[in-house]
C-alpha cells in the first residue's frame, strides 16, 4: 500500500477525479455534525480529508470518529474541488479536498504535550525536550528542508568548480582555532585523548600538499566555548581550501557560492562582487570588524578639533593618547532625553567613561556639551560632521579601542531602535587586511588574530622581526572575513607554506619548538615535500541560514541543537557513564573534591 503514495502538499486542481493515497498525521479534526474534516499533515504540507456520514461507508465513519490529533494514518480518496465558500487560500491545496474511501489508523498518539501548530509560542525548553514534535511544525520543517537544499546547492556549485569533497577525521589531535577542545578518551591507549576537530584546518592544508588542489567539506566542528544565540558546541562549516590562489580568487568562489545559497533560500539575486573594506577602515568608520552596512551613522573622528580644547573631558583624553569620535543622528528629535540617559548607561558596558551629546539647531550647536565648545571648535565640528537641522551628535572620548567598542555598539543599537536596519536587505561585505597578531596584556604575549597558519602580507614579512605590542596592529595578514548584515559568516586566509616562516610564526606566538613538534609536526613535515601556495575559508552554515531565514537563534535551523548549557534536552546528553565504562578508560571523576 505504501507504493502508491501521494504527498499532501502536492495535490491540486489538476488531480480532481483521481483516487490518491496519503500517509501522514492528523493535524486537526472538526466534526460539523455529520461531516468530519481532517487536516492531514506530511512533510510537504496539508490536505483536507472529508468523511460524510450520509455518504461514506460505516467503517470509514467509525475510524474517522476514533481519530485524534497526531494519529498516524493512511487515507485514500477521490480528489474533489471544494465548493467556493470552503476554499482555503492559506494552504497550497486549499482549492481541493479528498473524499475518503479508505481510512486506516497506522499508529495512535497520546495527547501531545502541546498543540503542534502553537508550539512557536512555547518556551524553548519544552520545544527542545519534545523536539520530535516541534520538528513537525511547518516552520521547523521549512528550515530543515531549506538547509538540505542549501547543502545540495553547495555541493553542486563547488563540484562544478572542480572542488572535491573529502572527509577528514573526527578523532584528532588538538587543532589550533583557539577555543577549548572537546576531548575523547582512548580506551586502547589508556590515558590518551583525541580532540574533536575545531575545524579541519590542518588536514585541509595537508590535502593541498597531496595535490588535491580544490577541497571542500560540509563538516561538523566542535568548540567548547561559552554559548550564545549564534553559537553551538557543534556547528557546521562549509570548509574549503585551494592551491595556487590569491585572496580575490577565494573571494570570487565564495561570492558565487553565497549567491547560489541566497537563490535557494530566498529566490533572490544578489549583487556580486561584494564591497570590500579593510579592517582598519571598518574599525574607523563602524567601530567593528564585522560592520553592518545596511545603514549609515558612521563614526567620525574629531580628536584633532579638540586637542587644545578648554573642554577638559576631551582635551585630557586626547593628550594621553585617546580619541574623540562622534556619531551623527539625523532627525535627532527621534531620540528622547530618556533614550539619551539609557544610552549613557549603555556605553558604560563597553567601559566608556561617559557619553556626551549636542543637538544642531538653526545653524549652531545646542544643549548637552555645546556650551563648553568654543566658536571655532563648533565651526570645525560642523564642517567635519555636516549635521542637518535637528541632528543629534553623540560623542565618546576614551582609549581608541573603547571609543570604537562603545560607539560601534551604540551605532548598532540606534540602528535597531530607529528602525534603520531593513530586515529584507542583505548587505554582504568583505573585511580584509586583518592584523596578523594581537597582544594580550594579561598574558604578556601575542596571539594569532585568525590562526597560526595565516600568512602575513608579503610586504610585511620583515616586520615579523621587529614586532612589538606598540606596532602590532600595523602587521597585516592575508586574511579576510565575509560579513552579512553585521554578522561574521565566514573567515579565511592565505596560509604560510614556508616551514621557516611557519616556525618563526610559532616562535612569535610563544609556541615552543617542543610544543610545535608535539602538536603540528605532521604539518611541518609535510611542508618539507613541495607544499603549494594555498589558502581557503570556512563559512558558518548555521549562521547563514539563521540570517536568511530571519530566525533569532541558530538552534532554529538545527534539527537537534544543544541549549546554552550545552545540553540536549531530548536525549539528555551529556550524561554520567557507568563505573565500568570509566574503569575501562582508566578515568576517575573528581566531583566537588570527592573521587567517585
Ligand atoms: N579553519 C578556519 C576557521 O575555522 C577557517 C579557515 O581559515 O579556512 O575559522
């Protein structure tokens, strides 16, 4: 009986008169005294079944009476046009219904803990515990099906560009993305651990050495980080690597790939190539390395105007190496005093000492700090920021990174609260020329901004010998991120392929020769045998889907996600294991100082 299956969401007017068989779940049953309407759901959508007590056979009426929500059933019947007053335009099959001639209950359902159609309003905890029911919702099915179609498009597109999909191991040595590893104990090698891959970085580079000059993989990566709405302990990357390329070649492949993905998800063409801006420019103009370019409100530096100002709050900070920047909000009347007070508190989150403001009215500045600014300073400020009538200027004066952080985040908040971020706009941008390293004051050492295998810009090679915490930002990498609406959706780089340069990089990163040998010797060894120049990138598939589908959490585009505490509420992972299992692994658990 299963062979003749038709799908609920795929019948239409053209099928009128046919006898078709459906399998699915009872989404809703209405008994209008004599006529029973059953909404049947499967993976393609809904179709309405009709059982009429005056016309249907007795056993069908009897079975229909037994049906409850979420029963799994088989229904066969004739496709009929609905009468005009019963047409339902909200479903694709709303013009027809199935007059049931055969009905069978395949399995019954307990009363579900919630009604499937209303699950969107439930707490996420309940949805995740009963994920199998939550996944029956059309919104979730849509996300999962689109995810599949995106993966299919990725495979097609990249295969068409000579990429080869190659699986890399899940049980690995620690990889160097910089997060904490998930460890897996080895039973056969007691006391030893595998690390789950934070990414296939080293393996894909090795594949380049082996001559697979275009590799890709849709791959799970694991990072033991503190979780947020756009992070999961295991997430999926579209990972790729290419030999004999420069950054523009990698970017071109990715632009084409993202255009395909957008086409699949939204049936929309996007403009390529994407805008490209350097890291320095992104920080200057937007205060962030993943700028949201859907709206203006750019940061404008005004330090030079105030360096000898009588307004000490500005002058002092400029003298001690700080900066003053401003964000100009046109039609400033939209921002109330109460909002200004909120924003003043808000910038403190980013360690800014204060938020200053001034309004521009009838050709001069008014309110806030206006009275402290000299006439010439006001003139210069006007020239620099080009305010329009009723503009509101926000200023932060602080250390450069605090200014960028505070105003960059204030800009985003203003963008949201003043409705400047159009949800239907997709603004892709490449951010290039990231610094190679960053200096951490607490540890008194450099870290790789991207990862230790990223190559410096060629013209900056010699800076490696003279790098210091003071000039660390000037040494740039051949690294690039792709950003969508202010979210980093991918990042990559051209790699180091000279073993000597790689050794130098490890030394700069305080990775001792010993440690490098233990962790990465296979890469360094491989590089002894004619490594090709190469580079690549990885895209965050979950994040891309989340943005394109306008979901608020990446959990909504993943079939079985973990909570913020890294738990699967459905299967209850992680869990304790038996003493026997631990014994086999030679592991003892220390629980609150107590060994169990
Ligand atoms: N492995 C890098 C990451 O996961 C991406 C890359 O450099 O290709 O961020």
